[in-house]
């Protein structure tokens, strides 16, 4: 529902209620006071017409499903304003005070006024329901934003966990490389030790032979 339309709607309901009160008061006045009151009512009617035009433009700019509902309400507001205009025309006529008494007695004007009051009551109830719907929409929107924030937080946590896993994988890969290098070094050292064993063995054998030769020559001489 359009918040702009609801704002115009509240203003219209307040203006309509004020016009109804002023019409009732003007019916009991005479002379300059009545002219002043009628002038106020006429200004109020023009203001109400302006609000209806604004509501109409706003309603026609919305989606078809919403527009249909608002235009139906707008027809009720236009009917209500026409009633106010008829009442203004009646009390503006000469001898309006006497005519009012006769119409109330002869034509059942009291029933008409009661219907108009009932219509305004329905309009106010509709406005209240729209306000409640707006509050529910705002609450739903707030819940949606909170859910969205929670989802973003979860995605951030998952991203951080993924980064940690990638870092751990990189570290393990480095450890594997170091282990491989260590194995190669140990293998080279083992080969070198084996080679050194053969060299030392050869040296010892050579020394032993030299000693034996020296001892042999000494025994001969």
C-alpha cells in the first residue's frame, strides 16, 4: 500500500469531518457570521477536491491490483464530497434556515445526515485498517532485513572458515614438501656413510698389510 496515498487519505478524512461540523454550525447562523462560515466551508471543499485529485494520481501510478482497491475507495470519497457540496448549496440558499427545518420534517433529511455520518465512520475505519496493514508491512520488512543481515553474517563466517581450511591445506602441503626434502637428505647421508665405511675399511686393510710387511722384513734381518 502507498504511504503517500494513506497520507492524503488521512488529510481528507480530517477535512471531511471538519466540513461536516462547519455545515451543521452554518445552518444555525445568520448574516455576516454565516457568510464567513460558508466561505470557510468553500475553502475546505476546494482543499478536499485537491486531496482527491492527488489520491487519484497516486492510485493510478501503482500496480493494477493495488490501484483497483484504491480507486474503489476513491469513489466513496468523491460521493462523500458531493454530499458535502449538496449540503453547502442547500445552506447557502435564501431562507436556508427555514428550508432546513422543512426538509428535516418533510423529506427525512435526518436519515440522510445519519447515512453521511455512517459513511464517514466507515471511511475512518478503513483508514485505521490501512494504517494497521502498513504497520504489518513495515514489521515484515524489518524481519526481512534482519533475516538478510543474518544470512550475510553466515556467509561471512563460511568464507572465513573456507579461508582457514585453505590456509591449513597450504601449511600441510608445505610440511609434505619438507618431509620429502628431509627424506632425500637422509638418503644422501646414508649413501655417504656407506661410502665412508668402505673407504675406512680399505684404509684399515692397507695399514694392516703395511704393518705385516714391516714385521716380516724385521724378522728376516
